[in-house]
C-alpha cells in the first residue's frame, strides 16, 4: 500500500514540475509587457481567489495555527521566489531553476550550522555534488561576474530557509494556508514596490515602472496564476500521501522539463554541460533523500 502511494505521489510531483516549468517559460513574455512587481501583484490577485475556492472544495481550514510562524515562513519563501522570478527576466528557466533547486542543499547546511545536526559523509558529498551541478547548469562567466550571476543561488538560499521553517514553525498549517501566505506576501510586496519603481523607474524587469495592463499581460498572468495554484495543489497532495524524501527527488524533474519546454516552445537547446549538470543535481538529490531517510529511520528507532 505504501509503495502504491509513493508511485502516486511521484506522479503528482512529476505533473506539478511539468506544469510549473511550462508556465515559467512565459515569464520572459510577461517581461515584454510589464515589470516584475506589477506582474506579481496581478498574479497574487488572480491566485488568491483560486486558493480560497480550493480550500473550500477540499474542506481545508485556511485559518493560521501559528500566525507569527506563518509570516516568517512566508517572508523567506517569498524573497526566494521573487529573486527567482527576477532571474527569469534574463535567464532561461532551467538556469534560474538550478539556483532555486539548490534549496535542499542550503537546508542541509543551515541545519548543520543552526541546529548542529551532522550531515555525515554522504550528506557532505551530496551538498558538494549539488553545488557543482548547479554551477554546471548556470555556467557563470567568471570574468564578467555580476549580481545577476548569483541571484539564482540566493533564491535557493531563501527558498531553502523557508522550507526549513515550514517543518519547524508551520507543521500544523494546511497546504492551502501556506500557499495563501506566500501569495499574500508576494502581492503586498508587488503593491509596495510598484509604487517605488514608478517613482524611481529603471530599464530592467525588476525596476520597470507601472504600465497600463494589456490584454496579453492579463491573459499571461492569469495563466501563470492558474498553473501555479494547480501545481501547488498537486505537490501538496504528493507530500501528503508520499514519503517526503521520495517526493523531493521527483521535484528535481523540474529542471529536465524546463529544458524540454524551452526547446519545444522556443527552440532553445540545452548544451551537454548543462545536461550533465542536471544529471549531477538529480544524483545529489537522490543522495540527499537517502541521507534524510536514514536519519529519520535512525531517529525513529531510538
């Protein structure tokens, strides 16, 4: 029965990754119409009603159990996602995603430094391997390094911090409540920063001022919001019925799907070094999952 649930959870995680990587390929199209903050404001306005409906349909409470914990977790995850979306304005989805999916590695390091929990030899090897894979996929030019070069890894750091806080502060919150917390935080940030960049505008996606919403912008943003809500619901269900370590490994399929969608949609080919990086990241995720499972089993046996 448990193996059947894990198979179903793996399928849900694959579907969620396929949807997220598909819709994220259109963020560059959104960038042609409006800036990051206007996009995030409208995306949240579209997503929040969807999430409330999902909560009603699944009969999940959306009332926070630990409000302060939810706020802290929402801030960390939102900062990571905003950095990720800012990266999408200039980088392919697979490259930006490589940084975001360094999150489990940051979680491992934060756990060591903040909570003094040893990683073990396999865990240390998985962390080193994962960062190597991320660099292979990001392929930074060390002669022309800029802040943008490190943005994906910064996204992974804050996203990983949020995932760690999820376990420690928000274990009793429903998935719908967690999602609402993120979209509400990102929406408020979008509202505030839209005013800031309108007063002090720039040329980049992250500094573009408010623009009159076009029909194309509204459809792309609604498409993004609907896809995100569906994917969040699928991945929440996957973690609900499956073993977290198993589900986490299948989430890494996002990088494969992102590369495939980029080729099918835009004809953007992924080079051999990037595919090697994806493979290395997948192996790292598998090793990390094995380490987490052994730690959990050892703890349960005590």
